[in-house]
C-alpha cells in the first residue's frame, strides 16, 4: 500500500473517530462538523480540527482557514451550528486518495 493511501486512510479514520465529515474540492480539503450548539461544542471542534488537517502533508504554499476561534468565523459556526475548516497546499496524491474514499 502506498504512503499516500495510508495517510488518506488515517485522515478518514481520525475524522470519523471525532465525528467530522470531509470533502475534497480540487486541491482543497474541507472538513466540517455539524451539531455545534454550545460554546463547549465549539471549543471541542476548535481543538480537534488540526489533528485531522495536520495529517495532510503540505507540498506547496497554502493555508488553513475556516470558522475557528481565530476570527469572525467563530460567530458563523455558532450561528449555523456547523464548524468548517479548509486546507490548501496539501499533497495531491493524498487528496486523490481521499477523493476515492469519500
């Protein structure tokens, strides 16, 4: 089994373990978690997301952004009940493996 496939499987497994869904759009990995109904839910999601996105190796310049506690996005997560984070610049090989799995 290739390293890319192993990494993709690990990303999917950790996401499922923490109750996150994921989607690959082009070169962007998006993860999201429904059910953000309280500050505690928000804080838990804010602590979990990097344990998933951090597994995707960066192979080109990119960034991580979304509804985390670092900005106005937090208000969006609390209002919509959905915590969403994105990562660009990730390994195309791992992203391609993820596309096959989701």
